[in-house]
C-alpha cells in the first residue's frame, strides 16, 4: 500500500495505491493522520482509483479519517472507488454516513 | 455432496500472510471459472476470517492457521479457516455488526461481511482450544449465465 498526495487550496487529496487490509492498515492510518494534521485541510479526498483490494480494515480507516476531519470542521470525500471495495462499503452501510462515489 | 478437489495450507498467523491466504483461495477457486465479483467476494471473506485469527485468536503470539479449500461436485466452493487460539466465548455477540474487541483499528464488520459475501458462514469455537470458520459459496457456471 502506497499513499501519495498533495494539498491545494485547502483540499488534501490522498491517492491509495495497492491493497488495504489489516496488514497495511496501521501504516496507512498513520500516514493519513499525519497528513491531515500537517495540512489541516477543509476537505480531505481519499482517491481509491488504484486500490486493488480492500476489506473491513478500510472501513475503520475511513471512519477514523471522517472523525478527524469533523474535529477540524472539515469534510471527507471518498472517490473513484473500484467495484470490489465498493461492495465492501455497500455491505457495511457506511455510505449512509460518508460521501462516497464510484469509479 | 462429493468433494471434487481440495487443498490444505498451513501458515503462520502473520499479517503478511493475509494477502497470501486470500490469493491462494482465489487461485484455487479459479478452476470453477468464477466472475470477478465472485472472486472478489471470496477474497474479502477469507481476508476477514484470517484477520480474525491474527487479531483475536492469537493476541499475544504468532500461532498456526490452517486453510482448507474444497470444491464440491455441485460447484460449491467451501473454505474453512482454523486456528488453535483462545476461542470465542460468545459467538452470537462476536458476529453482531459493529461489535469488536479490536479497538479503533477494527470496524467490527468482519463477520457481517463474511455473511454478506458468502452463502453460509458457520463458526465452531471452544474457549482455550480454538475456532473454525467454515464458509460456502455456490459458483454459477459460465454456460448457465
């Protein structure tokens, strides 16, 4: 799992590349938290375009990112979600809480 | 139902083996010619079950995990994941959505996702002895699709 990103005009975009499971989640959560804290964006966009696999570890990651963004009065978007991760998100019902859009 | 083919793999409960286990199960299931969606569902369910072993069954040690995959004569794929860890005290509670003892890192959605993506999920567990999760999914043959 590789996370790259940039912050432009208060919008922090993070690109997830690879597989997000329990093995990779801890480092991903750390990277995410550090970047939100460094940039304090008004909007955080998780770009899942290159996410090749995700299990329920990804749900915990999204919920944590959402919590952190709410703490700083910002909002979270999850975009370009491929079919397999989207099925996991649909099954979890998290789409009722978070702004999510598919590929 | 007769077993048409099977494989048995044992590995250490290291988180690096989560991707190994789900990929191995998907490779074995490939002979049933599943759709990408069916393969994704199998991988996700196996990933959840193996993660449960690593996080919950062996919280303070790296234990053994055994995965058996069976292809039944009626094109049902069966996978069972077994550990010799601490066991589950209250299986009903453990399977409730959002219930977790794993803290903020875990979502508590593992069993819900297994149940959602597989046709059946059965859990056998004995405290102090270990847990076996057996899941089945019927794979539709392409010619009938």
